């Protein structure tokens, strides 16, 4: 489940990062997008608990 959710979030977050940085040139939105992608990467690095 974690893999499917993470792939969906990556598909959403990387274009968001590109649009906010390159096209809109909005510093604050670009910063939030980078924080979001960083949080996603840290979440992916944490091990999944066995249920």
C-alpha cells in the first residue's frame, strides 16, 4: 500500500515542483513544494511496520 500511495504522490509532487519553480517563479510556493517532496522522501525512507 505504501508503494502505490508514494507513486501517486510523486506523480503529483514533481510536476507541482516544476510548475511552481519554472513557470510561476513563485519563491514561497516553490519552497513549499520542496518541503513537500523532502517530507515525502523522508517518509519513504522510514521502514514500514509489520501488522
